[in-house]
C-alpha cells in the first residue's frame, strides 16, 4: 500500500519538476544603478577623501539656516552630471544647481560622495513640506521630502 | 477491486482534477525588464529598464520598486507612457494597478502632478519609507531571492517568474522555467477548491475541500469538508474514517437586517445547527433571535430558542437583555444596566437566572445571581463598592458578598524622587445553607514606596523599593509581610556596566500568642556587555546571604555574524548541584517574513531546525 502511495507521489513530483527545473539558469547581468543612498542632514563631516552626513533627519525648524542633501554613488567610471532641484511648500522651484560635473578625468571611482546645500532665509516663510530631487545625466534618480516647522517658543 | 487498491486511484483522480478545482487568477501586471529581482524574505521587487501596461498605456521606466505586502508600486526615472498617438513623460509614477489609479509627477519649474487611470478616483498614493529602504543591495542580502526578465503578478498578488534564477544566501543555484515566487494574499474565490490532499503516518490520508460563494454585501457562504482515511494505517485503534462538515451562510437583506445559518456535522455522531436573525432598529437598538439545535455524542439532542436585545440610551445608560428557552422547560436569562454619572461615577447592575436540567432524573439546577457595582475614580484616589448575591434555589444556598476597595493613586513627592501608593480591600462573605449560617471577612492593606534612580556619580545610580502588607481575617490567620529592594547600576567603560540587586522579604504570621515567620534574602549581580551592535551579552550570579551560598549563574551571549546570521547562546550553571543545568545554542537567520533557526538544547539532547514564520 505504502509503495503505491510513494509511486503516485514520485509521479506527481517528476511531472511537476521535470517541466520547470533547469539546472543551468540563464545568467542575468547585474544592473547598473549606482545610487547607494540619498540623505538629508544638518552637517557634513569632511575627514579624508569622502564626505559623511551628520544628523540625518527629515524634520527641520526655521532656525536651521541650511539643509544638506547628500548623495553617495558607487562604481563611477565615466564623467557624470549631477543636478539638485529644491521645491518650496507651494511646489515652486526654489533652487536649481544646474549640472555639476563629477569625475571629469573619467577615472574609476569606487565611491563618490556629493551634496548640495539649501540656505533658508529667515525673512521668507519657510514652514511646510519641501522637496528636493536629484538628477544624474538628466535622469531622475531620487527624491527626498522634509518638513520645516516653526520654532517653538518655550 | 480491493479498498486498498482504490486509494491510489482516488489520489490520481484528485491530482488530475486539482488544476480545474484550483482555477487560475487573472493577471494584474506583467513586468518585463533588463533585470528584475524578487526577495522572498521581504516580498519586494526591484527592476531596471522595465516595461509594463497600465490603464491601456504602455509604460517604460528606468527603475521600479514594488512592496507586495503594502501593495505599493513605484516607478521612477525617464517615465514614458504611450497610448496610440499620445505620449506623456515624467520623473516618478506612483500607481495602484488593482484600483487602476496612478499619479505621474514631473519636476520642472514647479512640481507637476497628472492623474492617470480612473479619472473619478481620488489619488491617495504617496511614497512611503518602505520604498526608501527597498534597494537592490537589500534584496541581494535576502536568504532567498530570484532574478529574471519577466515577472507576473496576478490579482491575488501571487507572483510568478519565468526563466528565473534562484539565489540561496547570495549563491546562484538552480533555475526555473516558471516558478511561483510568492504565496499571495490567499483571497478566496467563489467555487469549489481542493485545499489539501496529504498522507501522514499518524492520521492516514487527509483531504480538505471547501466551497465558497460570495455576492458582495448580499450573501456569503462557506462550507468546508475534512476527510480522514485511517484504514490505511497499521495499528490504528480509532474509527476507520472520519468526516467533518462545517458550513456558515449569511444573507444580508439590507444594512439593518441579516439572516444566518451555521451547521456542523461529525461522522462520530454529533451535529449542531443554528439559525439567527439580526435586526438593527437604529444606531441605539439592536435585536437578535435565534434557534439552536445541538446533538452531542450518545446524548439526547436539545433545542433552544433565544432572544437578545441591546438598547443604548446615551445619557440614560445601556440596557441589555438575553433570554433563552430550551426544550424540557430549561431557561437562561440575563439583564444588565450600565451607566456613567458625572463623568467619573460608573454604575453596573446585573441579574441572571438559570434553570438547567442536570442528570437524567429530571432534576434542575436553579440559580439566581445578581450584582451591583459602583465605582468612582479621581486623580488622587479610586473607590469601588460591589455587592454580589448568588442564590442556588436547588441546593437552597444563599451567598452574599459585599466588597469595598479604596486606593490612593501613586503620588510623587520630594520633587518626584519618591513615589508612594496604598490600597485597601475589604470583603465580607455571608453564606446561608438550610440551618447553617456562616459569615467571615478579610481585610488586606498594601503600601508601596519607591525611588527614582539616584545618581551618586555620573555613571553610578541607586534606587530603592519598600513594600508592606497587612492581612487580617475573621479566622485569625493574619500575617504581616514586608520587603526591601535596593538596585545599583555602575557604568564601567563604554558598553560595559555592572548591576547589583539585594532584596529581603519577611512574612510574619500572628495568631493569638503565636508569632511565626520566614525571612529570605537574595543578592544578585549582573555584568552587561554591549560594546557594539554586533555583540550583546550578560552574565549573572545569585547569592543567598542568609546561608552564605552561591545559587545560580546565567550567561547570555548574542553575536551578529554575517548577512543577518546571528549566534545566540544561553547557559545556566547551578552552584548547589555543581553542574551546568542547560546550554542552549542557536544559529539564527533573520529572513524578513520568516526566521530559520538551528537549535541545540543540552537538556533534552535535541538538535532542531526550525522555520518560524514572522
């Protein structure tokens, strides 16, 4: 009896797996997304060759006079153009860096770090949700949103 | 043909039939890309240079991220939507293929948002934190992930991959021409489905079949059939086979009127059925009537007719009534009234009566019970009084029990350094049974005083706790108990700290001239080591100062190894028996929706491999 059950189960399994398993899967070449991370931060540590974001956050107050948008890229071997666009809470462009050339000499760089800084002017109304988008070679690669809150008076 | 020969034929029959029973789901979205990766651990998809169809548009994008669990779809970079002569482009595209709504965002002089798909729908789509964390490197760290160029998601959110490669702990292994990558959300479809055919050495052949019919907001019915064939097992002492049928149907005539029928049958000889009608008269009044028939094994069946109603009269309180009448003159009833006065005074009055047949001699148990509860709570104290009455008419026994609870809420003084609380419970019992009259009372008072951590130095703190309890009762089994706990913590270096705890507990029993009691003491120390995220551990020792003996020691170490692999060990040493009581060793792989654990337990001398769903 048990032999019959085993035969039936083996038949089921062989008919199922025989039609779908390939022992040599087609190799797919790994993709080329070079963006390792985009962060908003208050400060930047510049020790050595690479930059490091300090105080990563998405909530700021109108007392913060500047906000940094930091980007980390990997495996850069050609000249690239980076561009930051900052949008105020009314969804209008507040700042555009234009294209910034990186790796002009077209060397291989394992890691590339860069950032742009938004200066908040105290006289303008800054409170609300801001947006910063980053483009590489005219291609959208990432967006971050952040809040600027009014300073609490204690 | 013998019965045993029939069984494999039945299995083949079900196997051939199963594809028809398990009807295929419609495709929700087809993803074609240069590179697609699916993490089984996290149920997430990442893709590059991807094309798919959405709302009659052919969409192409540079990157795509999908979190299947939260049903979030996000495409970005060079988004192009094509339909006949229409071409639209943008930078980001958030969409929901099931609801056919999408939001195309472009960053130009301003942020431009265009609605795609169902024009009438509100677009509540937004990019969430899960998508920020979703990256190819995260998927590649999964215990199981697949890569391919064509993925298919059906309306049940099951994912199929075509010509996919399987990666196990980052190592490329076998490939599949077509493979179901995930289990979906198990949403049920109308019709019959074969849920399971299985064989185990303890239960024999098991078959599970279910039937579902659902018409939105009108009718909902589900029937399940479980079949167990035990005759194929050697030495099985129970029934040769067993059938269980469970069925439940609900018909909604309108929003306020529902009819339901449930039924259960077991071939062992028991069944029951219930028909109910629920009517909602308004938001404040609800009524239900039901008829129930229950047939237990080897006993006579019994039928009950029930009525229950709930009236919520806002400031006038809430009244509920439950009444049931069973054949052979059985009755169950309950009525209660609840209200809150002046926002802080809660009042509850309840009463119930039951008359239930006991045994086969025609005797009935008749019990009447009632209770009143009145409570008041304020910022400083809380007061509650209860009166409970239980009258057993059959046994001619009456129990009445008034209670009074008074507590002072924890209050701080010395600038919040000290916190104290006190509460008292008084209970009086009165029992009348025929000629016998008994009464007794008890009173319990508890006082607690504790301190917040007092920092003697920057890295050295102390805190204390004192508790006192006095119990008094009529029989004179009175006792007084007290406890004192001191806790000290000292940080040695970064990530290393030592803590000590000393407690003494004493309990004195007083009866007339006799005073007896016990005192226990315990001293324990713990060394905590947590120098980095990767290493976490502690060692503890306990010592009995009264008898000057070491008692036990525990060691707990957790080390992160690589790629979400973790080593964890727990050791227990007994100083009195002078031996290691137990060692547990774990190697754990955290893998999103499941955890893989290799476990060694010295106590049971067992090695186990566990796959634990999260």
